[in-house]
C-alpha cells in the first residue's frame, strides 16, 4: 500500500535556482556547483533552434538520463502552438484528480443539490470501494492537519474545496468525494471529452490500491480538464472563474511555477506519491491568453529531483513557445 508523502512548504526561490541548472536559455544564475549529484545532465537545445522535434528529443534524453517516464502536454491558447510527449501514457493520478473533484462539487452546487456554504460533518472513516469495509486516513501522510483538529465538527463545503486544492488535504478530498460520488465525477469528465482520466475512489483506500483500482490520468486528459475550466465549459463562467482563483492560491509551487518568470501568474495542482510527481497548471503570461501545461513523472525516487525536472521542463517550454515567439 502506498503512502502519500507528508508535504512541506519549501523555499520556492531555492528550488527555482537549483532547477535552473537543468537548462540554460534564460539567464538566471545559480550558486550551486554544476556537478551537484541531484542534477540531471541533459543538454537542452538553444532557444533559436528549439522547434518541437528538438524539444521532444531533449525530453527523451532527460527521461533516459533519469530512467523515468515523463509525460508532457502543452497548449498555448494564444497562438495555438502545442507540444505533446508521451501524453497518452497512463499514470497514477495522485492528487491531480482533485481538480475534477472540485469541478463536480461546483456543478452539483449549481444544480441545487447543496450550497457551497452548506456544511459537512468532519469524520475520519470511509468505506473501501472493494467491499465497503471502513478505513481511516493517517494524519502523518496528509499535507494538512486543520480538519483533523475539527473532528466531529462541521466544515463548510467551500472551505473543504479550498483545502483540497491549495494544501491538497486528503481528508477534505474524501469528505467531498463521499458527498458527490466518484461515478458522477467520471460522468462529468466524459461530458467534457475526457475519457482516459479515471476517478474511482478517495485517498488511501488500501484494499482498492491492492486490487489495482486506482485513480489515473494521462497528461493529455489532465490538460483537457484544465482547458474546460479556462474555456468556461467545466461549469458556469462564474464557477470556472472561482475555481481558477482557487488554483491560483495553490501553496505548493516547487514544480511548474518554480520554472517560470515571476510575472507569470500560475494556477496549478500538484500530485505526489512514491516515485510519482505531477503538476498541472494554467499559465497566465502578461497581456495574452493563457497556456496549459501538464507534466507527469513516474520513476524518480527523489521528490526534489522530480520537482527540479518539472520546473526545468516548464521553463524550457515557456522560453521556446512564449517568450521568443510572441
């Protein structure tokens, strides 16, 4: 049975500078030695020659050097440019599945099933999808402890959604999935044209994990889910704007945001378990339409190495497709 890693907020600037050593097109200096054992030694094409084929070759070299799988889906809604690399490889979704859960919560609220200001009883007992047997979440494996201190009290649905996305609360996630039901999330994804992403259950259902009943996604479908948000198709325009604002309040910024210039506003959702690190983001460069970027990784044991790698990919794609080609 996997256990999610307890997440800690780290210094974004430190990770950004460390990740900068993975590539060189944007001239941010780094104080770290070039032979640091954490670094990936993969030479990236220069910006002037970085067409899609060269970027894919670089991604393959990066993947090979890490002995890992990397899936990338990038779409610039301003220019229409795209880059896909292993975008249909299915991986464990980890906490990225919390994005479609959020969408379903808003859709059901709009349908009148409940209000976002309604409350749910906070509890720590859930039913396995395998046989209905009870299981509980471990505080040590969650990224947020707030609701564990509010056990047997009530919490607003709106606050549970905020915690599920911004600090990736597993307890909030399971409470919301119990409310909206995973099959409804799947039905909504299908309506949005997202067919490979599967949201079957809540977090830490050990029996389901052992039976192979896991939430999963590929980079392409996760990108389509974000696209439905930014195009106001996931729910009403007002709800989509609210959900995007929640994503922008994300506390974990060590992945895609760490690889981008500070003027780029990012709304993102990370996901991490053993040897899995993902990030899915909406990028809002100044004075233009947004970009969509999803990076999935599998097989990188060191989470900080994975974060540096994801930041490196984000920075290179932004450099090649946005900064130099507007």
